[in-house]
């Protein structure tokens, strides 16, 4: 019984330490994601460029899946020369997290 209580305590601590909002989607049980890096070329106005997006999601901080890489966003937008990369995160109490990569380029 004591071992069961210790295991339950460690599991509870791991879930609580996962946090509600993280820079990277983290799944306690499964994590299978790619994340973007920052790239910037401030010489071309964004409104004159193509735009591509990619997304990954996290559910209950237990499972995180998807491909929010710069490469996938560029492919989705038909972009071969990247000028800007933006990304944003929306996470509601660790229940569902959405991670988006937006690439602007030619």
C-alpha cells in the first residue's frame, strides 16, 4: 500500500509540474511534434509575400502530436524562399494546446 501511495504521489507531481502553458507542446505520455525556429528578413513587406501555416496540438498535457515545423508551413504555402517565421501558442488550462507556425516568403 505504501508503494502504491508513493507511485501515485510521483504521478500527481509529474502531472502538476507539466504546467498549463509551455513554449513547447509536452505530452506526459506521448510527444510527437516539430517546432519552428525564428527567421527574419525585414526587407520585404509581409503583405507582398505568400503565407503558409502548420499546426500541432496537445491534449490534457498527455498527448502532443502534429508537425508545426517551418518546412511543413513552407510546403503548405508553396514557399521556397523564407523571409519571416511567426508562431503562436494557445493553451487553455493544459486541456488543449494549439501551436501554430506561420511562414511568409516567395
